[in-house]
C-alpha cells in the first residue's frame, strides 16, 4: 500500500473516532438534560442535600437554593430528616454542612431534624459519608436534593452505593440562562464520563 493510501486510511479512522466521541458526548449531555426534568413527588425518610460552596460562612446562592428546597420538603411533611453534606474548603472556617445547618435553622427547620456530615469534598463522598447517618437513624428512602443538571450523576452514584434514592431537583436554580447552563452542562458531561471510567 502506498503512503498516500495509508494516509487516507488513517484520516478516515481519525474521522470515525472523532465522530464516535462527539456522539458519546452528545448522548451523555442529552441524558443529563432529560433526567434534569425528573422529580419524585413522594414522601421519604430524609432529604440529602448535596454540598456546595460557602462564602464568609454563608451558603452561596447555589447552595442556598438546595437548602431552600430541602426546607420546603420538610415543611410540607415529605421528609422528617434533612441530611446536609459537605466538608471544609480551603480558606473557610465553617464546613459546608455546618453553614447549611445554620441556614436551615434560621429558615425554621427544627435543629433535631437536621443531620450533618463534615468530611466530604465531592459528590460521591457526600453520599458515602452520609451513609453512617442513614444507618444510625434507620433512614431508608431518601430524596437527593441538588441542581437539576447535577441530578443524573448524583443519582447514578447513589444507586451504585445501594441507596434507596430518588431525585428531587431544586425547582429554582442559579443555572437557568443559556450562559450559565452551558458551562454547567459541559462540567457535568466531563465529570459523568470521569465517574464512568474511574468510579470516582
């Protein structure tokens, strides 16, 4: 086979590989977008609020929306417990879960209904470190609370950990305009593929 034919074959293989990669990325993105619209309307033992950043010991707007939704679930009688997750980030003096607990108490959630874990720094670890609290308090069915675009990856992780988990995305989100949704979607596609490959 002459060099020109080899070059042509290699180029075709490259095009096929690029096409397959693009198709995979699009499929993952569509799956995330479709799942973002799913929300379980039922009751559960607890809502697990996935951690987000804290600024000056206060939940950021993204975290506050998750906490607001969990507080509404508790007030409506759909959950008894709220499990707030998230550890201490560099430069913070209060763990995400501690700031979230304080926010919920100010919002009127009874302190005795709030459980916290302050060790995790990732979505998967949010759930891993919540597990002992669920076992300790005999919590079975849980609602996972996070932003809509985060729900697909979070629910996959919860299922892999054996949780009886159901989606309850925030009805409001800081990621609503195309300019904010697209970076969040790209981020979720990347982290979803990373989780599927590495399990982390």
